[in-house]
């Protein structure tokens, strides 16, 4: 990676955004954005019967303002993640939230104006040169217009949402954020543990620690069960009311629109998974045998499998080199891009105080640059995270030449490039000539351990949530019934691999995703993206480098078409059929076979 012996930098350079938060360029950028946004809102408010050209001009203005706001948001997001102690950044982010609210108002007016165009006029609008490469976005806006209430009711819903609908989500965040539970460790030590640390304890190698965290945590969730049930019922009830007022007959219509996905594709996806439950169950059964139990308890699902391989560690330079080597060998264009962003210092990886946890990729539509945020602690998972986020950055880079609205892709397609890059890394590590059998088993374990989460755990969430929303139409669903629905879903999906009586009835309360207010049915896009990436990588291994041109065409289409059309037009695959998804699931099964073979070479 480097021609000198000096270690690679682990901090990023943000100067191309703005020199600093106090620099005149930053202050001027904010002032101009606010002034232009105010002018756009005034202009939009005066156009009751817009012309096609007038609407296109407003749409282009909205695109531009959104890009500039995203530029600010990316910069402040980077600043805030790198230093959580900065009160100045927090203040600036609060000010940006007001800009985002004004942008939302501009979008509402833009959407409502589309009602003025009948079908023939809309076709002519799409033919306007200013709509080039934006027909998908404009068509989606028109679909939203179909489900908009009158302006005054939408404004009322927005205002009530602050202290009503979204308040339930904030209540849950506050409640869960302050929770602690009594934990008795195997050595008899007792400690009051923050609920935020429970997840780490549920993946502890010691089963007694996992069980204690599970039991202790669930006592607290049970005590808060009625409050959580009230919040969940309020969120679903409000959505049902708004869906009814907006003319949406099915509670899945809105999340499917957000995902740019059809109901037939979603049904095909989950039908395929149900027909192949045995694939991820087989991996969990292997885990049960390794820990010498007949089946798993819920608190065993995230347990590390006991292998003979010590966990490898990496320096930052070694981690970067591992990713670089894998990319160069399999995908030279991605390797060139990765070398470039390392050299330009677009990656923040230093381990230090006051950094936000987690990892993300962000970008500026203005400078058309990407940044990666993570904290590199030297584990193999950190190396995988680096490759994963580099995949996200590559996706953004491939879209950089398109207009702003064509660079926005849904959650369903957001994890494809990242998982694809992650798999390139793992298979690169598996190709090392000096690889031992134990290290091979370790890497295959790492490659396969996400499979049960995507193919069992998320289907449990979807099944529970679908049945809950259906019952909520008829009235409030009691706390006890929520627990029943959750246990039923877990038994149906996990089968005998989950020991009877060892389910988690309070999973609906402890899982934050059910209480997110910005989007409902938050989870299924992740399973979609996971399986699509499996299919992409399987085809890449079969066809070799020639596949990459089609792969990049698919990435470029991700913001300009529905999921079905993006895949069909570039790859020729029909994702509306269960057969496509079963083939992708079977590819996961092949990796599990390899893992079993590495554990039992004589098999």
C-alpha cells in the first residue's frame, strides 16, 4: 500500500467539505442554502396549477437543495461521529434538522402539484429534457401523490406526529436507554448492568453468562411490558388510521413503496425461505452439537461456536493490506478505488475516546466524495467491516456521474455492494496458500454466521409484525398476546433447533426495530439485500471477471428503477419467482457444507 515504512494514517481528511465549522465558506454555504430554500418554498406555494416546465424547474431546485443539505449533513455527521463531545456539532446538527423539515415541506408541495397532471400530461412531463434519468423518481412521487391527504390534513398529521406518533418512539428510546438489569455472573459476582450491554453478553462464549444476561434482562422487559405494548399499539394504530385516510388498503403498501419492491416479490422471497428453513437450521444444529446440547436456547443463537482456532489479530496496515490484496486479485477496479481512498485519507479508523460506536459510509453529492467511518481494534471482524464499508463507498462512486435523484437507492439494494465486497475479502483470505485447516474453519464460520440471522431471525420478526398489524386492525393487542404471537413465530421458523420452552417471548419488546417511527417493517430489506448479494457473488464466481460489467450496470440502475426492473434489465433475473430466491439460499448452503467439511475433513 505504501512506498515508505511509515504507518498508514488512521484519521480522515474532511477539508474538501469545509476547512472548519467556523470558516467563512461554511457559514456562507448555510446562509445561501437557507435563503434559496425559503425562496423555493415561496415559489412552490404560488403554483396552484403548475405547467410541466414550471414543475420540472421546481423539481430540479428541490434536487439541488437536497444535495446541498446532504453535503452539510455528511460533513456534520462525520464531525459528530469523530468527536461525540463537541457541543458545537450538536448545535449545528439541530439547526440542520430545521432545514430538513423545510425540505420536507417543499417535497410535500412538489408531490401535491403532480395531481394537476392527468395521464397524458404526465407522459409529456416525463418527456421534458429536464426529467432525463429522473422518470423513476418522478413516478414514485406521483404514486405518493395518490396517497396524500389534503394539504391541511398532511400538515396536521406532521404537527401531531411530533408530540404524538414520534413521541411513542422517543418514549421507548428513553425507557430502554435508562434500563439496567441485575446480573449474577457464574463466579457469584452481582452487578447492575446497562441494558445496552446485554447484546454483547448474549454473545459471550460462556453459556452461563449468556443465560444469566437473558434471564436478568427479560425480568426488566417483563416489568416494562405494558408500557412497551402501549407504545407498539399506538404506533401501529396511528399508521392504520393514516393509511385509511390516505387510501392505502394494505399496511405493507407503504413499506413496499419505500423499498421499491412489489408484494409478489416479497411473497416469493419469504415463500422460498420457508421452503429452505432447513439450510440455516442445519448450521444452528451444528452449533448445538459443538456446545454439546440437543438444541439451542434463544440465548445461544448469537454464541460463538467453540473452535480450536485462536482469533487472529491485525494491525491497521495489515488489515488494509488484506482488503487491498483481496480486491486486487478479484476486482481490480475496486482495488484501484480502495487504494485511492486510503491514499486520500477518506477513512477514519483510529481507536480513541469520544468516537461514536459502529461504522458507516457517507458521501457528499456536492464534492462527489465518499468517507468511511469505523473504529479499528485489530480484530478480523474489523477487517471485514473495512471491506464492507468500502463496498458501500464503491456503490456510491459508481453512481457519482448521475443526477442527484438517480443516486438515491432503497434499503433493499443498499447492502448488495457492501456484502459483495465483504465476500470478496473472505474468499481472498480463504485463498491464502498458507491457510491451515483450523483457520479455514474459522473463516468459514465467520462467512456463514450471518445466515441464520437473515433467514430465520428476520423472518420471525416479519411474521410476528405481520400478524400483529393484522390483529391491531381489530383493536388493541394485549401484552400477553404479543408474547404469544412472538413465541408462535419463533417456533414456526426455528423448529426443533430451538429447544421447547427456551424461546424469547419478550423479543418484541427488546428489539428496537419494532419501535422505529421513520419506517415500518424495517427488517425485511436486509434479508432481501443479503440473498441478492449471495446470488450476485455466486454468479461472479461462476462467470469470472466478465460478470463485473453487468454488476456495475446493476449498481448504476439501483436509483433509477424498481428492484425488479433494476435486476431484470441488467442481469436478466426474475426476482418475482421463488426459484430465484431458493437458488440464492442454496448458495448459502454450499458455504455451510464447506464449513462442516473443514470441521470434519474425513466426512
